[in-house]
């Protein structure tokens, strides 16, 4: 018993290092929680913006539309889609940051939860991130087809036709970006993050 106490007093650096690791893990967990909260706030903001803009695009007096969808609806649709894409990109960047931190904690064996979750989900399980990406895709699709829906609801001519086509093409392009970055190839991105950490920490592959 006395020898153990003696060794602890002789080697205080070990205690300091262990203490630092615990504090570091707490800090990283807190950062993950903060970023995840921001991601949820961004998703909520996307829903709110979609509701506000679509309500703004609904004509108060359909007779003022002169019997056609009009440029205003097409421009509003493109504007809304672009806003959703910007929010999605920020959300996706936050997702990469949390994954980078989580991967570090797993490789350093500093978080039992992250290690268990990493084993539990395996490949192809993205948790709630998949639902967030799906929500952005649905909102973008609805925004892209809003001029067409407006014409059908109020029995309006689909004019200007180029504007409606452009809105649809932009929507399809944005959706492809969301699918390719948010769903397809995410496992490869995880593997790339892990490989970079292994090189930085000089761990065996």
C-alpha cells in the first residue's frame, strides 16, 4: 500500500496526463452536443423558411396574375431552393465536423458511447442524419414544383414556361447534390476521416 502511494507521488505526470485526457474528452463531447444542436436548429429553420416563403408566394388575389403563373412565382421558387441548399451545405459541414471529432474519440478509446454506437450502426446506418437529408430533399422538391402546383391549384396557364423549366432543373440539380453528399458515399467519407486520423495519430491501419 505504501509503495503504491509512493509511486503515485513520484510520477505526478501520469496523473496530469490522465486528467488532461478526461477534460479533453469532456470538451469534445460538449462540442459535439453544441454542433448537433445547431444542426437541429438549421433543420427547423429550413422548415420555417419553407413555410414562410411558400405562404408569401400564394396570391392573395388570383385575378392579378392575369391567368398565368408568372415570373414572381418562378423567381420565388428558385430563391427558396437556393436558401434550402445553403442551409443544407452548412448542416452537412457541421455533420462532417461531428464525425471527425467522434472518430477521434473512438480511435483514442476516449468515449465508450461513441465506440458502441460505431459498432452498433455498422455501415449504411446514418441515424437521424438520414432523415434530415431526406427532409431537405422533400422541401427542395416541393419548392421546385411550386410554380406548377400554383398553376394547377388556381387553374393558371403554365407561363412563363422557361421559368417553370428552370425552376425544375435547378431543383433536380440541388437534389442530386444533396443525395450525393448526404446519402451516397457517406461510408467512404467516414473511412477517409478515419484514415486521416490514423495517419495523424500514427496508428496502424
